[in-house]
């Protein structure tokens, strides 16, 4: 089954003050960030294609959830990791391809 659409990886991430310097240190803001990932031409019943799409989603989640600073606190790292996992889960669920879902489960448990 070849998909001929684009997928939007979107998350609503709790972003700490270090990511948005104008905010007070103890406040969090909900921001919706999106990156479009094209899955056109990929056969998601094929393990190699599904794995490649998963890697594209994973890379997009890193960009969506990236922190602004070079140094990050442990709390910011935890928030960033949760943001990435949520983005990946949301994107994979929106595609609804069993092979891709299986690859996601194998990668997120690590």
C-alpha cells in the first residue's frame, strides 16, 4: 500500500521558560508546532519503507521539540523527550499503518 499524502507532525508541547526567554521562570506555555513530512511514494507494508518513514518522523520530532539553548536543564530534557515521544505517537497514529506502528513500539521502548 503506497501512501500519496503528506503527514503533518504536530504536537502541543509544554515549553519551559528557557525555550521562550520572555516568560517567567516557573511558567509554561502551550505552543502548537508543526512540520510536514511527505510520505508520498512509500509502501508502509514494506519494513524498509516503514523504517525510513519512522526515521523521518523521528527527525521531524527533534526539530519540533528542539530547545533554544545550548545548555539545557534536566527538566527541559525530560520535557523535550516527552514532546518527541508525543509527536511520534501522534504522527504514527494519524497514518494508521501496522508496520509503522510496530517499528514505533520497538523504538520507543528503548
